[in-house]
C-alpha cells in the first residue's frame, strides 16, 4: 500500500480492515480532524458512505441499520462535542445489544489538557457502556504498529457483533496534515507488504461461537418442560438479528406451550402464525392478581402457567411482566450472554444459551409431554375475546361520555357503554396502529416510537401471516433518535418502511428527516399528534394540575405541515378530535386514515400523515376497553 503520508496510510489500513471484516457501509459526519478516515472511506470501492450532518442522527441511523441487519455500520466523526452526540445511541445499543462502532477522531496527545481549541477528554468517553475500547496510538508508518492496528479493527468488529453484541469505541488521534498531502519520507518504501496492505481477507479472522448447555443439562431442561402440565413460551423484544420464529414454533409444537409474542420479538408476524399458537392480545387481559387460588392473575377460572420459557429482552407489556411475577411459575430466562434481563426478579433459572439453537435442540427432546386439557385453548379463546371487544368498539364508531368510566377507569364488563353516547367518534390512538398494520404492504418494515405507539402496537395489533419486521428502540426506551433509527433500518432493506411516531419524538429528531434525501431512503411517517406528552395521562401526576399540563404534558400547539414542506414530503392530515372535525363530516376517522395511508403506500417518495388525536380521550377509551376485555375474558368480578 502506497500513501502520501502516515495519516493516510493509517486511515486506509483501518478502513480496509473494516471492509475485510464484512462491513459494507459507514455513516460519516463532516469535520476536519476526521479527514483521514472520511477520505479513506470515500475511496473504498466496497463501502457505501452515508453522509449525516448531525452526529446524534448519524449514530441512531447506524443503530437502526444494525438493528435491521445484525451487522455493524461504523460511525466516523470529528473531535469534541461531535463524539458526545453519539452517547444516547451508545446507551441504546448497550442495553438493546445492537452492534455499534464509534470511530471518533481526536487531537494528538500533546494537545490534550492544554486548552487547545475543540479538544476534549475523549478517553473512555462512553464509560462501561462499550464492549471494547481502545485509544489508538498516533499513526505510525511501521510494520508492528500497522499489524497492531489491523488486529484491533478485527477485534473491534467481532466485539460489536459478538454474543453480547453492543457498542465499541475506538478513539483515533491525528496530527496534521490531515489531508492526503504528500510528505516526502513520511512513509518508508520497505514496509512489510502484509503489514501495509493486509492479508487476503481479514487480517485476523474471528470465528464466533455461541454458548449452549451440555447434553446432560439439555436433557434436564427437556424433562422439566415435558413434566409441566401448563407451560408458556414468552418471546420478548429480540436482539439483532432476531429470534427464529420457526425454531420457537418447533418448541411450541413439541411441548404444547402457547407463545406469548411481543410485537418486537419477530414472532408475532409471519407465515408460522398459521400453525403456531401465537398470542398477541395479552396486554388487554392480564394483570396482577385479582382473585383465585395461589395468586392467580384474574378470576378463579383462569389457569396460570407452571413453567415459563423466556426468550429475548424484557417484554414491552408491564401487565405481562407483573402477571408472570405473580404466578409463582418456574421461569427459565434464556440469555446468550448470561446477563439478567428480568426486572421483577421472579425468574428461577438463568439458562446461558443462544435462544434459537436452544429452541431447536429442545424441540427434538421435549416431545411426549401431555399439557393440561384446554390449556392452549384458554389462551387462544382469551385472544379471540379481546379481539372481539376491540372489533365491536370499532364497529360502533362511537365513544361514550366520560361518565361511562368510574373512578377506577372501568366500564361495563360486557364491553357495552354505561353512560351517555355523546356522538363523538370512537377512534383513539390505538386505532392508528391497527389501521396502519392492516394496510402494510407485504413485506414491510414497521418502526414504532416509544411512549404510546409501541404500547398500542402491543395491545391492539394481533398476530398475522404478513411478513412484517416490527422494530423499536426498547433498550433504554428514549424518544430521541426515533426518526433516524427508522430511516437507518429502512436503508438496509428493499421492504417498504413505515414509521409510527409521536409528535414530541418527531420534533425531537426532526433533523433525522435529512436522511431521506442524503441517504436515499423513502418512508411513510404516520404522526400521532396528541399535542404533547400524552403518555403522562397514565401516571398519577395527571391528578395534580399544576404542574401536570405545563411541566409534563407540555402542549405545543404545533402543526407539522411546514415540516413536511421543508423536507419535501407529501402531506395529509386526519383530524380525529371531535371538536375540530369539519361540520357535517360523517366519514369514519379510521376509513379516512386508511385511505390516506393507502395513497401514501402506493405512491413514490416519502410521506407524512398527521393524525390529530385527543390524548386524554384516548386514555379513557383504553381504560374502558381494558375493563370490557377483562370482563369478556374473565367474566367480571
């Protein structure tokens, strides 16, 4: 490898090793100190360079892409606050086990702690969140230094994508000249060709492995599953690249256990749902103990599991988490890295194993069990009852007056309204997710924001045979970077991309929309605009106003059509607030939204559909539906 100076040589060696390790894309933000890395990335024939102006958006874009692929998309930024803007995405990647590699350019060591401009302490900037960190030495045109660099890059990619996947940080100092300016004598002619140009393929070929139980431990697990009369498989949000639905289904068939599938598990949607007992409406009818023997979570007629196999991260549904803790069942938490991911501390066993392989192996050994009669039917019938209540609500296209909800947020147990029909549309925030899910193309990538959208997806969108990849940032569950993560996920696939996002989250990451043009990604954004932090209506602070409205809900009064104009998105507005709908408009809101979404789906380019809803009314409707579903499933108190 020839190079005009040592910085160029160093950066080219680093980037070449990324490519050799299988990296096919990087995300770069503009800056001076990172010039050698950016230039090396731009010249690499096998590397797609995504350009992002905002480092926070860049980091979430890379995270979203890795969440979709399971493979790292490295980041390149300049020194100073640029690297600090990666930190929120690093936190998410750490908790959600998403591969991330931050290459932060830095000033040379002699300028640190000197007051030099744009110089900050970048050593171990992300603390314990990273799987691997190294402050690289200053570039050197020397054989051993180049071999060390290539080895470090191979290790960094392997650590980011390993069993305990997550963020990795390489701090890369450069002294001037930063450009590929010739510096005679800077790069000797007699460098070892292997050190200078690398090997055929990666300099260090890392062979990954995955933990799994030995034969004796596996047979013991299979016996435990076979002995259980009432077992349950709980599939939580999946770590990239996801749970294998076929392996989970095979275990379900072998044991007779129903599958309670989080919408972000990769198990709720797909062709396997034709034959597998995939349960999706549980958030509507499970709760902490209400009645029954032994801490039953509902009426005494409801049977609780004796044994639970838990895959993936902690479920989105708080009701499910609390229910599982209340049952007293043996809970087998399966985790490939041996980490604890069960916040109720009710699990009885930690199984250190790669979940897909474990399910496949257990399915061959655990057959012959005899589940209790009606066990699977109990869950399937409960799901059908919940869906029937939700469908009945949609069919009425009416909402009840708040007098139908008593002080505990409960209505009549049969799902009918006790109160005055005020003539307002029954449409609520959960219907946004239902309408979008019903209209998704096949295949599709669906990215959902935190706060209410992911919860509404969980409760109101049931299993389907469509090939839908549902994604969200549930590691630390922030609302920052949602737009960028969604567009990053969309950049990794030819599937249609839909993002369902709240108004605060969209405003928070509006810079992320720049990636539509800069990174050539099309998206349909469905905005749930409830004028502020609607999720706070779920908390006791709602009863204290002030400070509730001004400091928690924080209404802003904004419309988002100007944002669509700014970024070149087509725009449609669906008004679901009864007092704002045009006089004489009798078209059901759901049909209006369905038509707007279908038009966007079938058109070229990117689109923004703003759905204006009333957050408080939506929460009252959720409360009423919750009571109606519990009554339909459990027969009331």
